[in-house]
């Protein structure tokens, strides 16, 4: 058995002998991704239509200041006061609110997570990295007595702490393992590492492969292209469904008349 085997969470063997990963990374990744997407989406789809609509920008344009035009403009402003409230705004409000709730759930999980602890053998034993074997053995004997599970029956982490102390002692008293740890941070020496995507564990299960593929197909083929097509069509019209080019020609005519 190599020192690498001592670092597996599942010491019982198993088919792969790999670490048992949890979903913590997925919550971090999900929260970051949602915030990057939701912040601009909330502004452009909810805040901007209400407070900075197209009509608000048009109100700064050149307007006739006679009483008749002012009265007409006031009526037009009243008519378009709730122009932003349509079925698409309600739909956007619903799914954005839902995603903000998912954001809150991810944050609620993350805030209770303990920071990742690194395995540093000499710090666990309470000695310097340059400590002699005699100093290491002395520290190990003291800690093994104090941290033994039989002496700490009320501590649920007692077994894990004792295992960490034993691993640290094994590394610090083996010259090759100690030298490898000093150079590479790994008692087995320089090795490769695997990088995985932060996905929930259930997505990787075989029984959910079809559902995941269907969801991916719908998002990529329908939802994303549909959203951009709708945005392009919406940008071609002004308030009231008037073509932007038509509105521009009308404004140019008014400006020329007023000049």
C-alpha cells in the first residue's frame, strides 16, 4: 500500500478507490454563474423597462413648448406610464425571481460550509518541518494519547483527527515520503491531478443521462436562440410597436419644421 492510499476517503477499497466528492463545488460554481448572468439580466429586463424606458429617453428630445403640445405630451406620457407592464415583463419577472431564489439557496448552503483544510503533517503534529525523528515521535506519543478516540467518546471528529495524526507521523518518520512532501506537497512524489466540472453528483449518474441530454438540447436549440431572436425583433420597434426607422423619420421632420 502506497501513501496515496492513506489519503482516500473510502479506505474500504471500492472499484475506483477515488475520493468521494460532494456537491460543494457545484454550489460555488452555480452561485458565481448565476450572479454573472442575473445582474445584467435584472437591470435590462426589469429595472430598465420600468425606470429607463424608451419613452423616458424620448422625453429628452426637442419638443414644442406651446400649451397644446404640452397637453398632448402629458396625455401621451400618461398613456405610456404602464407601457412596460406586459406579458413578457411578467414572464421575465417570474423566471428572474426564480433564479434569484436559486441564488439564495446556493448562498445559504455555502455560508455554512467549513473552509477546506489542507494536510500539513508537521503542523498537525505541532513541530517544525525540520524537526528530528525524536521530536516527531515525542509529539506523536503525546497527541495520540490526548486525541485517542477512546478518550474522546463525545467528539465525533475524534477518529478522523487520530487518523490524521497517524498519517502525519508516518510521513514525518519516512525519509522518502518526507522529502517528497517538502518538494511536491505529496508523500508519493510528483504526480498528476484531475480537474472536473463543478456539476451535482446526480447529473453524473447513468439513469439521468437521457434527462440531462434532453434539457441540454432544449436550452441550446430552443431557449438561447429564441431569446436572441426575440431581442432582435424587439429592438426593431419603438413604444407602441412603431418601427424605429419610421419614428426616426418622423422626428427628423419635426426638427426641420421647428427650425
